[in-house]
């Protein structure tokens, strides 16, 4: 996520903790934030050389040449510009040394990332994508936390790595959804090779085929959608553990759930909207005869009717 700096003093105002809350939140979601934070942290560790205060005073006091002194008042703009210039000089070294691109989404947010080969990655809410810019042509590896839809350029290939499994592709369209003990892949076009690290299971998926690894079990099925429904404002599920549906609701609406009184291993098939939280909750829980109430701690308490 590129951040559009509003003025030439933006970085200096950030260093001086002079950004507004809105500016800071947007900057923290940008690709550059993590790079400049590393630069700033390193600069704080720089130490000025030691000097002998008494000796310096003695030399000044014994000086035989007196010069008229002029006092210049440094404007805040000049100081901001100087600080920003120094910060940018440090950035040339740090950014070139470690050119890692990081993209993250907030609750309810989606972004599209264009890779160096013009392939596109659509990140779903509360997800994270990282990859190395250096030597991309020879090292096409991406790391994903959460869910994303990939549109790979024809003739191009890369590997998507997650904590639960890996997907190797060549000129195709597919989704990857990875959370703890859950790994799901849909192939919308072409062919993908999927490997579940927890189940040690490898499978080749073609168009209209889906695969899921959950709690050491492998599941496969067919689907007919042309692209992920969450790109168009709905999240769809096919015989999905309720726990994963609840995670999707959390990511979309920034909710907390108390699931201690229900069975989160039950399966759900259906969709929920991204436009209205009440309708979304009713759509998911009403068919399962589960009621929901808002507790004092702002969590949604789920109980059976």
C-alpha cells in the first residue's frame, strides 16, 4: 500500500510525533512504514563522538581572534526539512539492503497488489502478504497470512507459502485461505499444485476444483463460481466448519465472539453480506438455530435457541 505524502516535511513530522491520528494510522498501513521505522530505530542508536568539555572551553577562552557572532533562529520548517533529508539518506542504505514488500489489510478492507511481473494479488480483510523485491525473477516466493485471490500472468509462476501449506502455480487464478489448522485452495483457472504441510498431502487442482485441510483431514469438492464472491461483497462457504465462518465475520466486521456455548465444529453452507452486520449475523446463525446478543464487553455471545 503506497502512501501519498502530503508535504515535504511528512517524515520529519512523523519522527517528531507531530502527525495527526489519521495520518499516523494510514502511514502505519503503508509498505514504507516498516522500512522507515527500521531506519528511525537505527538512527536512535547512533552516538555522537566523545569530547573533552574542559579542553574545548579552554581553547575558546584563549582564542586571540574574536569574531562577530550572528544568531540565526531556525524555523520549524527548516528543521523539519533537515531531519527529513537525513532520514532519507539513511533510507537509501536500508531499503536497498532489504527490499521486502509488505502489504496488510485492516478489518473490512480489501486491496489489490501488483507484483513485478504484473500478476495481481487481491488481499481479503485482515490479511498480510510479503515478498522480496530483490531477484524476483529467480525467487518467486510470497508469504501469506489470511486469504488472497491470485491472478497470475500467463507464462509466469510462483509459490505461495503459508503456515499450513504451500501452493505452486503457473499462469492461473486461485484463492488461498490459511488460518491455524485450516488450509483451503480454490482453482478458478489453469492448474495449481497444493501441498498441506500439516497433513503431508499433495494434490493437483484444475479449474472448478477446491481442496481443504482441516484438523488433519483432507476434503475436496467442485464449485461453479467464476471468481471469489468476497470480491463482490459476499463471503461464501461450502460445508465449512462454523469456526472458520466466525473468523470471516470477525475479519469483515471487527467483532469478538463468545463461542463457549455452541459447537463451532458444525458445518455451514451459505453466504453472508459485507454491507450489513445484522443481516450477516442472521444469515449465518438463524439456520443453525443460534441466537446472538451483545455483551457488556462488546463481544457477541452465541447460544442455542
